[in-house]
């Protein structure tokens, strides 16, 4: 029993000395719980809608004013083309158009006609937004005219009618796969090589170090392309996903994204000493990005401060670029900000890694 107690004390001391392990065991679950609670536990989430008044009559003006007075709505105005662009970019949740002839229809005893545009690729957000706006409009017009069904709300999508949520989510899964492969694969491999003395033996061998590192990175990039091809093939065969973008452009983004996260993984392997520490550091970076980068959870349902955090994470830019090119069929020059961010992240992490990397 005494020996067991000694071994137990020694084990607890070893755990205590691993500060990263303590973070992962105790602090990270608390952070994750608070994060998910903040995202999903808000009951007063604001819905952002753009309103276009094409009728410009006393009734439509009153409807717009009533919407602006509701705290649950963040109402903005502008042209239809500009607001639809904001909807596609995730800046607002819907665009409400009060169509011309609204007042004339009401005068003749017919419901006024309005159209709401939603991004059907974010199915959950669009359904919630449509349902909420429809109910609120019904209450507003009943309060104004005491007549039920005074308004007919037509639902339209800013993307093609055959767009499904699975088409929207596949680029996010691909981006997440490239991130985890770069962070969990390269970083753990290099730390393992260091612990086993492989790096030390390579350093003193005739093999050029640049050739060794280059071969490792090239192999990982090839694997990233294979992963992307398998993922898209399964999505095409099983879910019939719609890939509208050029395969060459998609391959370019896959290589760029994989290289950026391989550089991040290289940085982790440069600053961590043990395999356990590297694994925990990789997990600590990977899991928050899964929830915050918009690859699974649309930014439209996140609180504003978390949207700001999301746009500070490299996974957001990879997911956004893949989604725009794969699903919307856009060219690379339209996602140049995303490309610049990924290049910057990759270069910065790689240069820091070279300076801090240890072979022993």
C-alpha cells in the first residue's frame, strides 16, 4: 500500500509538471463550455435584415418603422443589389422587399405583396429568419389594420434552387480536414522524430536538411490532394453535391490551405518538447477553430464579438475561399483577401519555425 501511494504521488507530480496537460484537463473544458453556452445559449439573438421599400407609401413606411422599433431586429436600408450582396457575404440574415403596389392591393381588399430573400445554403438560419420575420410582420399589420392576412410574404433564395445544406457544409469539412492534418500530422511527427533521435541522426548524415524537410512537406501536400479528392468523390456519389467551381482552382486552394496549416504544425513542433505537449497544443488550437471559424456554424447566428474572433482565425478564410469557389463557382481573384491571409499565415509561421526549430 505504501509503494502504491508513492507511485501515485509520483504520477500526480508528473501530471502537475505538465502545465499544458493541466490546461487541457481543466481549463480548456471550461473555456469550451463557456464558448458553446455563448453561441447556443443566447435567447435574445438579434436578426439582421435589410429592408427595401419599393412602394414608398404611408403603409410601407409604417411597416419599416415598426420593424426598426423591434429590439430583436437590426434593420438596415439600401439598394436591393447591395443588400443581396451583403446577404451572400453573411453580413445580414435576410432581405425584405416591400413590393410596388403594396398599398393599392390593400385598398382593393387584397393582401400586400412582399418578398424575403434568404441564403438557403445556410438552411437552419434561413428557416429561423423566415419564420420570425413572417410572424412579426403578421403581428405588425394586424395591429395597424386589424385585418388578418394583410400581407403575403414570398420566400426566395439568393442561391440556386437546387442548393442544399450538404453542398454548403462539404467545403467546411474539407477545410477542417486540411487543418487537422497539418496541425496533428506534421507537428506530432517531427516531435516524435526528435524524441527518438531521428532528427539528430539526420542532421549529422550527408542528407541535406532542406531535402528532408522538403520531402516531408511535399508528401503531406500530396496527401492533402488525395484527401480532398476522396472527400469530394464520396460527396458526389453519396450526396450528389454540386461542385460549380474549377477543379484547378479548388486544387490550388487545397494546396495553399494545406501549406498554411502545415506551417502552423511546423511551428508547434518547434516550440514543444514532448509528444504529449505537442498533441495537446494541436488540440487546443484545432477545437476552438472548429466551432468559431464558420465551417459548421454559420457566422450569422454568432454574437458580433465572436464573428470578430472568427475572422481572426485562418480556418475561416480557407473555408470561405473553398465555399465561394466550389459552391458559388467564383474565380480565384474574387477571394484574393482569403488567399493573402493564408499566404501570410503560412510565411509567418514558417519563418518563426525556422528560427526556433530544435533538432535535439
